[in-house]
C-alpha cells in the first residue's frame, strides 16, 4: 500500500505550541485520576488493620502480570459530586476495565471500597451499566470484586433504585449468554446489593469479612424484632456451609483472588485470542501525535498525519481521494489486521457524505471493521448545499453508520459538532467503543455560533418591539458562550459517560489494537444458546 509522506514539522513553533497545549490537558486528566487513587489509598491503614487489601491491590493480584489492562471511564462523575473540579473525585466509586485473568480476556469491575466504603458516586450506576453492556456485546466473562456500601441513602433518588435493577438483570443475561460471572465478595454486599453476589455463577467469600444479607441487623431488628449478629445473619461461613450461597470459602483477600484466578483457569474458554500477525510498526514517531491538533480547532488539520502514526508501516490506501476530499476514507492495517478508517479535514459536504456511505457499505461487504477519527464542524450548510440535497445525502451516511454490520470504534480527536457527530458514529450511534483525546470538543455547535444565532434572533425580536438593548444582547451572548463552553470539553462529556474514557494520543494505536482484538474474539466466539443461570443450592 502507499506510504503516507508526512509534512509535519516537529521543530516548528506551531508544533511546539500544539504539543504543550495537549500535554497540559493530559496532565489535567491525570491529576483527576490521581486524586481518586490517592483518596482510595488514604484508607490503607484501615484496610491493613482489618487484614484486607486495597481495591487496586486486589485488582493487581487478580490480573495476569504484564498483560494489558484497558481501564474505562476514569472521569465518570467528574464535577458532579462538587462543581470544584480541583476537589472532585471521579470514577463513580468503581474501577472497571478489560484485562486478562488466567489467560482469559475479561471485563473486570472492582468496588473502590477505599472511598466512602464503596458507596456509589455520581454516574457510578451508569458506569456499571455501560461495562455490563460492553461485556455482553463483546462476549467477555465478567469478574467483579465486591465490597460496597451500596447507594448513599442521603442522596436517594427513586430513579436510581428503579434503574439499578438493570444491573442485576444484566448479570442474569451474561450468565444466560454463556459468559461466566465470577464474584469475590470481599466485604459488604447487602440489601439489593446482595443480588450482585447472588446472581453470580461462581461466588468466593472471605472468612470473617464477607457479608451478604437482604436486611442487616439494625433493619432486621426494626422490621421483625429479631436480633442476630452480622456473622450469624450473613457471614461467609454461614453462606458456604448452611445457605449454600457461597461456593468457595477463602481465608483472606489474597486467597480469594487466587481462587478466582483458579476458577478462570479451569473453565473451558478459548485462550488463543486473535492470532498474531506479522506487521511493520508506523514509520513515524507516536510522540508526534501530541503536536498535530491545534488548540484552536478552527485551524485546519490534515488527519492523514494521525493515520500515519497509527497504521502499520504508515501505509494507507485512500478511497476516492479526489472526490469529497474533506472527508478522508481508506484502508490500513493495524498489527496486521485490516481496518477501514473515516476521518475529516473539515466539514462534511455532499460528495464527502456520499463517499463515506459507499465506503461504509464496502467495508460491511468485506467484513472490515471501521474506525472513525472525529474532527469535523458538521455537515455543510448554505443555499447551494441545501439545493444539492445535503440533508438527503447526510441522511444516507447516517443510515449507513446506523446499519453497519461490522464493529465500529470512534475516537474524538478534535471537534465533533452538530450532525457531524452523528455521521461520524458519535456515542448516540452505539459504536462498540468510543474514546476521546484530551483536546476533543463535542457539541451541537460552537459556543460562538450558538451565541451569534441567538443574538440575531433576540435582536430581531427587540426591533419588532421598538427598542434594541445592546447591553442585554452582550450579556445573552456571554451566557450562551459560557454555557456551551462548559459542556463541550472532555471534562464534561467524559464525566457524563459520553465516551468510554480519555486516552493519551500516544496510546491510540495500543488502545485500538486491544479493542479491535476484543471485537474479533467476540465475532469468532460461537453464540451460546440461551440457558438458565447456575442454580444456587
């Protein structure tokens, strides 16, 4: 295939400015993540006094040493616990990601019990639902390390109670789909949360630490007058010897994680994964991905420079290069596997929409997965484009994206505005995975455009009434710009789970290799017949 000849100038002042801007945003992301990890680690002394491991230490012992782990939605809930982003603790109260346990690629969910005893934080429920959805769609065994105080009753919302039932429904669906659900209950699993344990196929309980009951001692006494200790009511020994809820009795956290790994080692599961293929790494340095995207997303960018640092050998066979050139489509290989890519060097015009539609259909015909690198202000507008059928041709592109029969993965690299977000497989169109670079912006339009539109509409209304107040128009414009700008950055969108996480641009190729390997394994795995989940004795 043709090799992309890069014209990037890493020694230029513009590149240096772009790189500095990207590194600054990336550091803000890392600071948020580190704040959550530090808050959890601050509980170490208390955990050690109880003979327990911290949640991230449990995760490290569960996963295969040296194997990749793709952590998901680390910014979930950022700014929703407190508007001060410098004090906000994101993550939703859970750690989640895709990793390997005894050679099996699994979805792993860990209660972050070092923070508020593992109580769900804002967006925690949505994060759990999303990772369960990913496990189902990608046919991944589901491993959960449970120790949670559940929902914060002081923040009770009836809608969370109702929607929370979907987490238990999903556990049953995973099991019925032939995807093992393995649970280590390290501590509390009470009330509705008891079903997080009970709806599992394999249950490991820890002597003296695990607790599972529908009503704890205080509620039991208040409801029935009966008096019982926590251990009598729902301890590990009782549940493994009398109720039959637990399948394995572990002596401590380490022993429990060893048992969980043994369970995954013994199940009949294909561990070959995606067969490795020979490939040539990109010819251009991945470090240069830091300096491609400008701070001002109005400035043009040749997205082929991004492709050149992702594709094997920096090779790219462009599709319809001279037709609708603002929309770039073509074929590349990623670690030896074929991939179709669609990206933007500006707005999507009529020819670009038609080309993308044709390309999506061709990739579906050849069963080639699709990657969308978002960098567009949307579909073209104007009299000529309306007369030319921009709505009709844009709709065809959206139809193709919606009905594609191959895995689609989206990365927000720059702007993703208006209907361009839809045509480029934004989160609302259910890409298999969706990630953002730290500089990405997502909105119905730019703040200045929105403010300008509303200013004209409001000014016209004022003129009809006989007086125009420029001060009020200026204030209106300021408020609209502020409102849009506050919602379009990754610190707002990722907080609301409008992506699966913010990634370092330098890690783009590695992340894509992992998620597309996950997609291939899911496709190769024969669908299971529906079956009942494992019946408890």
